[in-house]
């Protein structure tokens, strides 16, 4: 009789808050060596959470709009085509909040940061004329996404 049904309401997010989760995380089963870099994985979510019990102060207006404008849309913009995109995929444009919302989880995996998970695959290392995001900005980005893209 597990009680894990979560039909409807979209209530099935995977962030367990507390109960049940602790067992198994102690003890050192280790990860059997193999800690090499097997190519960089772009598929690890930061796991960022919206701070519980408080309103986030990070919004599109006061943070994300400029973040994308200055650090991403020089390649990821619907106004650009061909070489102007520096190979940024056509499907990924971040000109507006709505555009960004379509790709929030990918953006988290490529550019977000939370605690020890720092995804700094974007912008590409060789991007020119870009003011690279700071660690703090990557954390704010991930939190803004986790909070549901406040306007
Ligand atoms: C210099 C150009 C450039 C800039 C600036 C840039 N990107 Fe990219 N972006 C790329 C390229 C090229 C790829 C494809 C890389 C690949 O597939 O390995 C890409 C891929 C991505 C992807 C993966 C898309 C997919 O197919 O899943 C995401 C997400 C992304 N970028 C987000 C961002 C964010 C967020 C920023 C700003 C912080 C940013 N990028 C800035 C060029 C850029």
C-alpha cells in the first residue's frame, strides 16, 4: 500500500520535503572510484528550490530579462539567423519570458547553479564579447526558474 499516487493537480514534484528521504544517505558505500570525467554531462538539474515560506525577490523584470539580454541572446535570439547564432540551436531563443519558460529545465541544466551543482556549460567557453555569469547569477537564475519564473 504505498501512498504515492499523485494524480491531478500536478502535485507530483519530486522534491521530497523531509520525510522518508533520509535513510540510505548515510553510510559510505562510496561511489566506487570511477570519478573520472566521462565527458561533460549537460543533463544534471541543479536541484534548486524556491525558498520555502518566503517570496523570492528575483523576478524577470529585476533580474532575468537583463541576464538573458546580455549573456544569452547574442546567440539565442529569433532575430538572428545562420552564422549570427554561433550554432545556437534554432529552437532555443530567449528573447522573452515566454520563450525562456519553454526551456526552463534545459536552461537550469546548462547554466544554473545551486549548492555544489554548478552547470556552466553556457555561454560556451569561447563566446566573445560576453560578460560571463557569476556564480551568484547562476544561482539566482536557477532559483528564479524553480520559483516559477516570477514576472
Ligand atoms: C556564443 C553563443 C552562445 C551564447 C552567448 C549562449 N549560447 Fe547557449 N548554445 C550555444 C550553442 C552553440 C549551443 C549548442 C551547444 C551544444 O549542443 O553543445 C547552445 C546550446 C544551449 C542549450 C541547449 C539547447 C538544447 O539543444 O538542449 C541551452 C539550454 C543554452 N544554450 C542556454 C544558454 C543560456 C542560458 C545562455 C546565457 C547564459 C546561453 N545559452 C548563451 C551558443 C550560445
